[in-house]
C-alpha cells in the first residue's frame, strides 16, 4: 500500500542543477506538530525554507511540499543531492517519546522505502564521512555536519535503526520493533479486544508486519500443531492414497513430525 501524499506546495525550491540524488535525509521539524502546520510554514515565501516531505501521526499519510525532482531548502550544500523529510518532532525527544509516535515512524519508514525505490538509493545507514563524501544511502541532518548547515537533528534518541529496518520490510525477526511482538501476541493469543490493543502499534498495520505475523503463525503451527498442508496429507495418507489426489503442497520428503502426527491421528481414530 503506497503512502497517501497530501500536496501542500512550497514556493521555496529550485532546480537540482543536474545533480543526482544520493542521500535520503531525515530531520525533525523543531516546531510544527502536524504536516499541515509545517506546510503553511513552508508555503510562506519569506520563510526561505522547505523540505520535500513531512510526517506526523496520521496513519499512512505524509505531506509533500516540494516534488522529489526539485531541490528543497533545508540542508545547505547537501540540498542538490538529497531528498528530505521533516518529522513533526523534536531532537530533544526521549526514546519513550519516540515510542509514543509509531505512526510517524511507520510513515517515515514507508517514505524512505518509496524514495529508495524512486532514486535507486539503498536503505543503508551512512556515517558522517560517508554522508559528506560520496556515500549513497540514508542519514540524519546531524551527519551532514557544517557542510549540511551544522544542525543536530534528529537527536540521539531517534530510533534510526528501527526505522530503517521497517523501511527494509522488517528484515529478520530481530529487526522487528517492540510493538510488533505485542501486536502479534494480541492478534494470535487473545480475542483481539480493541481496548487491549497494544497502544504503540500503528493504526494501520504495515504489510511487512502482517507478513511477519503470518510467518510466525506458520512456524508455531508447524511446531505445535498441524498446518493445513499437513492435515491434507494425513487425510490423504489415511485414505486411498491415489497419487493423483496427493495434496499439491506436501513436501516430497515427509517431515519426521508429520509421521508422528499421522500415527497419533490413526491411534485416535
Ligand atoms: Zn534538519
């Protein structure tokens, strides 16, 4: 599902002058609390600043102020080679405060993924020398140093690795954010009472989280119960075993566990 981009055009932009985008840069807006508030600031010609995009807590939505092919004005010398987003947040936020904004982090991650695909920039975290050199990837404003205007956002508690892991589609289990596990537990082991829904889980669960949940469910089912495929095989095996009726998704070598289950079903019957 692609991000909804609300257009609030800013007059504060110019041409990239032929430069190729190699940086995806993350900022905190340090003032605006919504993408609309940020948009009206950038819409004022006298502010002389802009960014391509802004993110707040609105599910699966960002504000777009400068088209990606234009040069936004927010990171000095880095602007020609950067596509940039402002989080409606503050660099002084604690880790706990960032955790209270799962939609904002999910929006940022989804935007990083879309811009990565647009410009062919890898979702790789750059250090300061890579960002200020010729590295291609994702960085924060602080990584651009004085070359990029000498700012310190997004702050030391910003969960950069978590955002990049989400942008990459979740990666392996170890890359999942904390809310993911709470949400999976709520999904799989409860009656899914909305009042009990983990408060840090975004309102719109991203596709990577649904995929992850399914993967975990399949593994749990494989270990502790029968999957649909195994059940079909057991039924077939205990029946007439016509080769043409063999269920299509059964592995050619039957796992040890399936034989145990088959014996168990046979004994039960
Ligand atoms: Zn900044």
